[in-house]
């Protein structure tokens, strides 16, 4: 049985992204991403070996990232989650995945 922690990325460093960061096992979040790079850097500084970026593409294409938590505004949840899945990542989407049916 493989008990190693998956390598996680969080896209969206607002309240929900911060809550997910702090609820995951220490060291499992390898990169955080937000359009507000200073916010991402502040969150990344709270984890050992965690990097910060403003580039969704960089996160989605990172070979060592296995799971992506998408915690952005509703209008970007679907597109980012689809990018993650298309890149072969597991995706956890926060909140309703769209602004309308």
C-alpha cells in the first residue's frame, strides 16, 4: 500500500484556498496560485517547500503536481477544472462550478 502524500496545488488563495491549504497535511501542498501574486506568496510562505505563482498554466502543467484544488471565483472554476483534468490531474472544485445552469 502506497501511503505517501499526493502532491497538491491550490489555485485561488482567498479564504477557501487558505482553508484548504491549512486543512491538508503539512508538506503536501507544493504550489499555490493566484492572480494576486503577493497573496499567493504569503500563503506559500506558510508551507515548507511550497512555491507561489500567478500562472494557472504553470500549475496545470507541473509534472509533479497530482491534485489541483480549484478555489477561485465561480466564473473560472469550470474552465480551470477542465484544464486540470485535460492535463491528467485530479481536480477538486470548490463551490458551484458555474454562475448559472
